[in-house]
C-alpha cells in the first residue's frame, strides 16, 4: 500500500466526505457522514474533521485540502470567491489556510458571477469542474452538475466565462411535498418509474419553457381526466423541471458546446434519460471522481512534494 | 328595499361567500367565512349553507345557485364538467340539483379540457368568466383569473376554445416558505414592496422563460453579491412567476387577443403592474362582480320569474 500524501475533503451544506489519498493517487481510506456545514457550524468544524481523520488513521502531519461550504461566510473560515471570467487553474491558487490547526488545512474558494441581472455563486462545484475538465481544457464546454441547485458552467479553452444555478432539485422537493401535487405523487416512490411520462415532460418543457407551471398542473389534471398514476405524476414534475433547466442552460451556452454531465446515482440516470429524450449528446463523469480529481490538482499545486 | 330573488354562493376550496340578491339585482345581504370545501366536507355542506342563509335572513322558499368546489367529486354533489370547446351559455344549462333540500339548491358544473398533453380543469372560474364576458361575447378574448392556480381562458365569439392553469400562487408560497429562498425573503412583508425589482423580474422571465428556476436563484445570489433586500427578493420571485405565466398564456392565445383581468386586491395590483411592465393593454373586472354576474346569469336562466 502506498504512503499517504494528503487528505481530500468535500464539505457540503448537508454532507461531509473525506478520502485519505496515497502518493500514487490511490484511495487509502474513506469516511462519510451527514455532518455538513449546517451541523458542523453547531458541533464545531475542527471536531468533525478530527473525528473523520481518526477514522481513516490519517498521520498527524498530513495536510488537508477542503472544498465546499466549509469556506462560506457561515462556514469554518471564509475562503471568498474568485470572480468569473476566471481560468480553471486560478481556483488552485486561492486556497485559504485555516489558522490554529496542528496540521496544514486549506479551503478552496468558490466562484462568483457579479453580473447585475444574473448574479450567481458556487462552492464545491468549481472543484468538481476542475477535476472533470482538468486545468487546461480546450474548446467550448458546457458542464452540467445536477443537484439541489444544479450548476451549468460554460468553459472556453480553460476559461470559465459564466455559469447559472437552477433550483431544480429543491423545487422538485418543494412541489412534491408542499403543493396540491403532493396528493398526485403519493405512493410514487413504491412504484416503478414512468420513463415515458418523464421523457415526454422533458420534451414539452424544453420546447415550451413558458408553460412550465402549467405543465406541473397537468400532473393533477392528468390524474383527474386521464388516470395518470402517481409515478407518472412524479415523472411529469421532474421531467418538466429538468427539461426547463436544459432549455435555459443551452439558451446560454448554445447547443454547439460539448456537454459534460458530472453526476452519480439517481440524478445521473435522470439527466442521461433527459439528454437522450432531447437527442443531445453528452459525456458523463462520475461526481466523486471529479471532486477527488479537483482536490488532487489543488493538493499537487499547493504541496508539490 | 327590493324583494329577495335568489341566493348566490361562491364555494371554493378554502373560502365560502354568499350573497342575498334582490329582484332588482341589488345585494341585500352578504356572508363570508373560511368554510370552504375542505372544512365543509367535515362539518357538513348543508349545515354550513344553512348557517349563512340564517345570517342574511334568507326566506325559506328562496332558491340557491352555487359555483365552485362544492360541485367537485370530494364536494357536496358532483356537478361534473362541461368539455371544451363549449359555449359560455352552456355553463348555464348544466346545473345539478342538490337532492333532499327544503329549497331549490343547484350547483354549476366546471369545465374540462380533455387534451392528451395539456389536460386541465376548472371549477368556479367558469362562472367568473361568464360574468366577466357575458354569455354572448364577441371577438378573440384572453381572460386572466389569477390565484393559487391562475386560469387563462381563450374565448372566440362566446366559445371557450381552451384554457390553462398555472400554479403561480401556490408556487410562490412553496418557494417562499420551503426552499433556501425563505431566508432571502424573511421580513419582506414588513417592508414596502420593491416595484422596480418586480417589473424587472417580470420582463426577464417573459423574455427568457427557460431561465425561470435560475431567476429564482438570483433572489439569493443577488443578496450575497449585490445587497438585494428581502422585499427585492420577494419581488423577484413573484415577478418571475407572473412573467413566466404571462409568457406561457400569450404563447397559447397570441398577443392579438383582448386581455381581461378578473381580479381584486393585492393580486389585481400585481398583475396590472406586470402587464404595464410588458406594455400589454388590458381591462380589469372586479372578481366579486364577475362571479356574482355569472351566478345571476345562471339564476335567471334556471328561474326566469
């Protein structure tokens, strides 16, 4: 087994993931929990990190590179934002050291788009992006990182020129739980997914984005008039949101860009199905692989030996 | 004071409104409560109606005409739907009598659009529509009835050719209360409204509907990067939803139709501001006047003397 080189941490709002990385880039240990920023802000960031370092038996001297919400204003140490347009490699240079630690702990900055009409921010996804494309990518790239607040980033020859957050995941939850459609989707989780209803909703929303909030309502009226199932209603809501997101993102980046999907699990399946429904080509990169790749690039830039 | 002619009732999901109407069409008495369908389904529809009839001293023989959710499957007596395309006057002929009552009580039907891809239903708004346009309207009309589920109806020479529900009001509540934007809007109700932020969001969403869920997110990023206020964030959410709704509705009906807004109070102000922001002309009809007008037309058709 290789000697450990550094510790990589992806510290989100509601989740914590840590990997012990070897000098040959192998994963020597891993520890995950739901001690995201929200929890750690109460229990202590240093204490949460220490408990996970102990679980993977990280040597006392080993440095730690962190990305995500730990660098937010409400996080551990504010790591600020790098303003776009920004080169992917500039992310590597903005890491902020956490003072008063027995080992070298650094938090990577986020990205900010200080546009008057389309202001936007990200924390954590910039590191996934770096890992997905590498610091010296070429050509026109559209990178989709789905989630609670999906991020679409436009990169031209390694320069991040702009990005947009879409509230897709959070709206899916709010609509499914806190509107009249909660009745329409009741029991959907116990049924097989309705892939045809999903693909059809993706296409409708992509072709007619202005009808989005009407298409949501058809999850209910479709049950009243056409016997739509709960799984079908759920598929219509998620398909409408994802079709709307893709329409908005491609209106920004143009359909000529290479689309890279950075995702895993259920979201990967949904977005791949949506791209297929729209006959859009794409390349998928695993989200964990991407974030570890970005953290590795940062670790190597900061601690070259 | 004129003799009473009939009782008019608008029985919604969460509200009950009753008027005692005179032979000269004057309002002789009025009674309102929150005993909508949801409440009355538990406490009894007949009992709720009787208590309000007593409040306005309605004579024992006086007939009652009802519109709204009292005619839904989960309501008092199911009044069914009339399928579109349908003439406005056909609504007058579909009233269903409530059996076993000591007086003549009739519930008006709703409208259904049994379209495969855009199924839709309404109950109550068809009566507002009848009152707003009259049974024999001419020309191409787009009628906007904003609310929890805003309805836009397209009428051609008195024929309802199609309609769409937009979940604008309910999404505003769900987004403001059950997403990360709840922090962004906290305290907005105590501040003056931000009319400029509202108008700007209406225009952005109307021009770029595919960006809707991104525009919501700018309520948060605008606070992080530009010091947007809580009132500004709230205005961006409601402006985005209303701009999106208008874009979707006019994509259906075309911008050549006369737009009639049937509304009152706060919603009337918001929609009028949105139409002005988009330089769209419109005519406003008070929602209460409209629903009483529709109920009056039905009462006169059913009980001509």
